[in-house]
C-alpha cells in the first residue's frame, strides 16, 4: 500500500484511491429507480467494482472493505446487516 497523504505531508488529510471503490446498489432488489439512476454510471467508472440488485454473501463485506479504499452503499438503512 502506498503511503497516505498524511504520511508524506504531515497535517494533511488521509488520501484514498477512488479507483479502488466498491459499490453495493439496491441489495434488497426493491429500489428500482435508484438502481436505474446509478447502475450504468457506477459501472462506467474506471476501476469501480460492485454488486447490483443482490445481497452480498455472508462475510463477503468484510473482505470487500479490506480490499477497497471506498465503499458506496445505496440500500435501506445504513447497511449494518452486511457487516
């Protein structure tokens, strides 16, 4: 992992690599308008990976969080059920 911005420039905010983003969009399958609005856009962003219209397998979210710098969730509540 490359040094964060705060390591190379003390006092600055931590950095993240937005290309290392994972999105979970409409995992319950009932937010059709939200899915329609964002699915193509998220899928077109270089480096982004995600799951659309389906839940994550048990314990998969922890692996995803560990391997990505940014996690984007579009579902009901805060997504705690996937952690």
